């Protein structure tokens, strides 16, 4: 199952993750919209809430052992308190919510974990305090026994469309002590979050102080088609440097491994804060294709976004704010088709593979493979555009990590519309190898020591439209916490190539069609939006408690709306007759039975109570009577100027393409259509949504009578909308 299948078959929610990117022609972004449907879906069933206080209670409700068996939509609410050795497994029932009575009010200690194998389910509000030392049980296998949060319940039961939200894991490991020799330790090989399955989400969680080996978050690809996960609005902090510098396996996030390099996984890592995360050179290690790293902030972190393997990744709108530490880094690339746009780098003093943007030397005998891949795939067809760099030691490095078997230099690299100010002892563009196929356009570069510090390792000729050697005149803005172009900056209108992938700037403002500024920010000529994607601080992200409490996730709201207008229209001799205002005692007729008898039903809804992003919307209309086997379709109506007292066949508005055709079942049942995308669009437009219900066939005799807005309560047409 892939993201597209889930979009059409599981949850049709529309969640505009990528509003800040106005590049409709960019295929990666177009595909990424599919991922947005993989959020945990809101459920319309009436949920029962059961109180639990142990992992045994959870198991009892999921199996119905001595208590009512939980069903889809039910809530298991854990009573506030501190609990030891809780090994919680959610499995067997989908669409379940497991939540703390009060967010942060349930604390797990000792040998505790939560494994989520149920589909379309949510875990929220728990704090897990990782202990100093204990000897673990072995619920799955030696390699996986220490995972604290996992999107699976067993090796074969993986979650789909589920969410872990507003949780916190904190490491209480006493770093001054060591594990007794010869004894097993849970701490020696621990992953805090493990992704399996498809379309799962980790959001508004806090992870603090992980001091032991293994990545904090691992995304696994055990089955074909796995992926489509979202990691957003989380706080990652205080990951100490590995005991041995540059040790492997100390990442914050690892996506895939050497056996998954051919996966088009579409993982979204977005709006997260990484603060003092020093474990190793790779803060994020990417080893699959078509992933998105958007609007994250890296502060005082001795690591980088490393595209260690994989193709066609997007790195956009991230802030890398360093402390002039030689171990701090920005972005490292291998492979092909990557886009690095709209990023801000400040005080990054790494070099070589830790340079601000480092393109490595590729394996000269590279052969495509999908398993056991360890060498560097040569860099090719890469775009580096509209990035801003301030006081970075080595802004661009081409051909890092050159070895006897790694000597394929980067090729076909576009360096477009970047803005750089440097006061370091290193050149702005360092070539460890002479390279080939690197082109420049619209850059504004300046080095305190003169134009002789533009290049190292090569001496190319260039024009002023390719590189304008001029001080970009950056001034520190304490409100934003970054350097921004001053009023007289030469970055104004300096961009030459129009980069489609950078239609919006790092702050979320839209760039003009021409005359764009160089660098990450469009200071002049931008269309201002409500977005303000400033560098993140701890209070912007993470869970709602602890020393760095964040805002937490928004709370979904559900409203049930009845029509403000509804009527049916009839053709022939009745074409000028109005059938609204309660005509036929509260019925809407949809019929095709020849001239004078063809009928259509029109309904209009007021969406003014919808104040957020629509994640789900369902149009429901109750059947009063029908002919056997009748089919009806639902169409959107863009003209909302009609009302039920004046609508006739002759003045009825037109309608759009079908939103689905269904076979009606029995009298008293509801006919339902998913209208999420349409309602989200209309709610942000004129605030009204109209529909037309009509026969599926225009040549068959078909009758269906529905209850109208004038019917008794419980029978009226409904529009059920969930938004956040």
C-alpha cells in the first residue's frame, strides 16, 4: 500500500503541510500532498471512555476479558499517577485513543514502553522517564526490546495512519556510573521511537537528554511501500557527544539503512527544534528517496542533515544557528536530484564533510544497488538556491571525503541566488577537486579579505551576474534572532534565474514573478502572508509540560451543520415552480421519470463556525423512501446566490464534477459522501458550500426521497466537519 492508496482508501483529510512552498510544478511537492492525508483521522462514532491504570487494564479492554470490549472510536483514559514497569501494547482494535487523564499527569518509570499496532489510533499525554539501569525483559528480540515508543505491536503487526502526540521521554541515566561488568543493560542499545508501517505521525513530543547508543528515532522499512510518515513540531535536546568522537549510531533521526536506499519513502521532517544535539556528525541521517526536511531549526548542534544515501530530497526553509564550533555543520549531500533552497546558516565553522554545505566525492566505480550499499553515490543534478550564510567558516565545499576509491567529483550543480557574508580564514567556495559542471547565477558573495577568497582549489572566471562580489549588508534583527538584509543591501532584486522551487521565502512570504532578491529572505517585492516561519525556540514546539513546555497540538473540533437553504427543482411544466421552504412536509425529491418528473435536490451550508484547517468533512442525508437499486451522485455547486424560496428548475445554478456515486440501501439509512477537500476550500473562501444531489443515470427511472432541513431532529441533512 502506498500513500496514494491510503489517500483514497483510508482518510481523505486535507492538511496543508506545504502551504509555504508555492511551486506547483515541483513533482516532489505535488507528491508530498498525498502524505498530508495520512494524519490520524477523526472519527464520527460516539466514543465510550474507559478508565485504565495498568497495562493489564488496557489489554482487558482490547480483548473484552471481563470488561466491555473496546471498539473503534473508544478512548482508554489512564488515571494520573506514577507507574512502574508498564509494558503497554495496543493491538487488535483499530481507531483507539490511549491518553493520559491529564497531559503529563501519567509518568512511567522502570521497564516501560508503549507499542502501538492499532491502525488510525492515537497515544497522547504520557511521560516516560528512562531509568539509570535495569535488566530488560525480551518482548520481541534482543535488537528491538529496548524501543520505548514503537508503531507496531509485534514483528508482523505494524500501525497504519496512527499518531503519537504530546508525549515526553527524559533520560535519567546517571552519566557518572557504568553498568556492572557482565550484566545486561537496557541502556546500552536503546531507540526511543521506532517507525514501522505507513502514514504514522510523531508530533508535539519532547525528547531530552538521551545519553546512550543508538539513534533516538529510527524509521524502518520492513515491507514494500512503507513510509509516508510525518515527524513534526517536536523538541530534541541535550544529546551529548558520543563517548568516542564520530562514533556511528548516535543520530537523532535515522531514516532507513543500507538495505532501503531504493525506497521512495516520502518522510516529512518538519518544524522540529534540535538543540544541543551533539551525538555525532549526522543529526539526521537519510538513506531513502524523496524525503522532505522543512522549516526545522538546529541550534548549538554538532551535526547536520546528511543525505548519506538516497535521491530527490528537499531541504527547505531550515535554520542552522551555530556557535562557531568547528564540529557544527549544515547539510551534506551524496546522490542525485536534491534541492537545497531557502535555508539560513549562521556561525557554522565546520569544514570538509562538516562544511556549511558539503558535497562529497563519489565512488568512482558506483553501481546502483538496493541492499548493502555503503559507498557514496556521486553527486549529480543538485540545486543550491536562495540560501543565506553569515559568518560561516567554509560555506560551500565540493568534493569532501576524497579517497583512493572516492574520486568522482560533484557534477551538474546549480549555485543560484545565494547570499553569503564571510569573515573566516577560508574561501567561500572550496574545491577539494577541480570538479566539473558547477554553474553560478545571481549570487551575492562577500569576504572580508577580498575577492581572492571567493575560490580555493580552482580559479574560474565569472561574471557579475553569476557572482556579484558585494557586501550583502546583513544586520542582526533581535526580534527574529537572525541577520537580515539592510535597506541598501545589494541582494535587492539580484536573483537572476527564476527558481520555481523557491516561490516562497524562508519566512513564508511569496516571491514576485521577477526581480527576486538573492538569499533566503525576500525583503523587497514579496507578497506578505500570515506565515512567519522564524527560527524556533523551545516554547514553540514539544509537549505541554516540563521545563521547556510548548504549545502542544491543536485540539480538533467537530461541528454538525444543518442546511441554511434546501429545496428540490422539477422540470417540464413545473420548471418555474419553487419547491422549497418545507414543501412536501420536509422531503427532498431526487427523481428521473420523464418530462415533468425529473427532480434535483439543492442544499446550502453556512461554514462560518469553521475557524481552522478542515481535516475531515462528510455530507450526510437520510433516506425517507427509495426505489430498489437506485444510485445518486453528489455535485459541488459554486454559485451560492440561490435560496430555497426562489429556486426553480429554470434558475437553478450549475454544478461541478461528481464527488462520488453511491447505491442507496434502505429507508432510514444515511447516504454519505466524503467532501473534505471541497469544504476546506469553501471554508477559506466565501464561507458557504452548496451541493446538488441528482440521479446517477439520466435515462433510467429512479426515485429517491430524502428528509429535508424541515424534518424532525435527527432526520435533517448534516454536514459533519472536523477542523483544527
